[in-house]
């Protein structure tokens, strides 16, 4: 980041976090709302995602989605949004001379969306088609099934978009009630970066972000229960490949070993120099796509591995993955391998912060979910502090937990997969 960030507390309790980058030609504004799909009960599953779609359908000032898009795209900018398990984000990236326009559009849709009944019914059909699309894409389907196993009976294990049943029955009153509960000033963090005038930005926001100022008194969702045993879930599909996700529970984004597990993940399955790529793909020739990934939430998380493999070699590939996991538990990574993993992680972090949108998102995420903002130098120091012994210790802690595995492919039985993971 070009200069230190600053935190401004706005009237009503919202926070604006800014980073001035005067050498840039663009500015980015990211508005984050605390609370995503993990706060929804089964009846309202998908309501946060539903609202995110609806906020682009029209306001009094810009009555249609076309007028909202034209306002930003007409000057070459970008506008979009996303819903996650623990937050919903709305963002725009725009040339710096049009920063005021970008803020005006974002705050207009957040404060003044019509939520017209006709728009709700049209968008309901769109989202139901979106859910069907995920069912037809085995890579997406196996990820959803894996999260169901990882967080059984918990909102963290449910598709962010909800279910066919829940989306079909959500009413306009449900949507209004949920929006009124979640879209409140104390629940808002705005990240802004680029060629910006901070004082002018604060003055511009004040009359335009007109959400309720009082907190709604809601409490965070319950933590997921511990996993008792290894499980396998096979969804039979006539696919050319077997699509497999397997993994173990891991750490939250507050855990002191969160940097260690990120480096463990890099060594295991990030990039073409990772162990999974070199051994499962290059040496054994078992898979085209093989990689690992982590997910962190406020009170839990997981380490996952994805494989796309010939169905005839699926069980062999799973056994090879388990071998790689055990190697991390039994032996410390070599110094040069750890050094590469650290440089990979630090390099990817720096590249993410090359853009104004990356910096604005980085600032907003840390302030909203972590409650404190680390500089890139502080992050780098924490990455560099991780040792090979730390990675071996953390691998031993998490890999000893029950493995969960989801499989999509042409399989009638799961016995071989259960044997492979000890289920």
C-alpha cells in the first residue's frame, strides 16, 4: 500500500477505512455488510444472496438495472457484488475523476432499493436456475457436498444461494425484514483506496448512506459442532471424471496458527511446485486438476483437497493424497521448500494488493471480520516467523481429525473410498 490506512468512524457507527494511493488513476469503494448466509435459518436460506441480487434492480433515482449499470459502465467503471458466509460486499472500481459517481451509485442501491414485487418474482426464477446450474456442474456440486459433510446440519454447510425449497418460499416481507435487520450503520465497513480525497469522501458519504443507525441486537450464529467420525458421500453421476473433495476441520481466522496452515496449504497443493501437483499429477499421472485450499470462518475452518480423476483410478488417487497428508505429519518440510512456500505466499499477497480494489477489499475485510488491520509488513513478518516444526505440529493436529470426503461420479458403491480414508 502506498501510504498508511486511516479509519474514520461515521455517524451511526459505520466505519470508513481509507488508503490514499495518489499515483493510481482509479479509485475503488467496497461496502461490506457483516452477516451472510451463516446467520440464516433453514426457512430463510439464501435470503442474503437474494437481497444482493435485488439491490441491482432499481432505485427511485435509477429505476432499472440498466440505469444502474449504465451509470458506472458509461464512464468505463465496474460494479458488482458478492455474498459470502459471513459478509455481503458491494463494490465499484472507477476512474478517480468519477469517484463521487461511484459512491453515489453504491449508496443509492444500498439505501434506496425499491425491492419491487415484480422484480422479486423475476429474480426468484433466476436464482432457482442458478441453483440448477450448480447441480449440473460437478466441480461445484462436489464442493457443496463436501461442505455439507464438513458442517453437517449447520448453515456453514449450506449453499450460500439457499435451496430450491427455501428460495421458492421466501416472501417480500421476509426480504424486507432481513434487509432491515442486517443493513444498519453499525454493521457496515467501507474500504476505499486509490486517488481519493479522504475528507471530501467523508462529507460526500454523510447524506447518502442513510441506513438505520441503531444496531439490531442480533447475536452471531452458533459454532458448528465437532465432527465425530469420518464420512463419505457419493453422488452418482454419469461423468467422464470422478470429482472428489476431501479434507479435515482446521482453524478460524482468529487462530494463532492461521499463518502456519496457510503455508502448509501452499506446500501441499498451491501451484505447480506443490507436492500434490508434482506427485499426484506429474509423477503418478493420476489427475489433471489437483490442488488444496483452506476456508476460515469466525469459529472454524477446514483444509480441503480437490481431485479430477479417471474413475478407474479414483481410489488409488485418494490413497496417494492420504499419503501426502501423512508425510506432512511425519516429517518436517525441508528448508528450501519452506522458503519457496513463504515467498509464494508473500508474492501472492503483494500481487493482490497491486490494484485499488484489492487494497480496498483487504482493508474492509480486516476491519469488519478481524477487528484490526495489519499492514503488509506485519503480515509478512508473521509469515516469515513460521517454522518447519510449526507446520509438522499443525499437520499432526488437524490430519488426526476425521476425514470427510464427497465424490461425484459413476460409482454405485462407496466401500473403497471409505476404506481409503478409514471411515
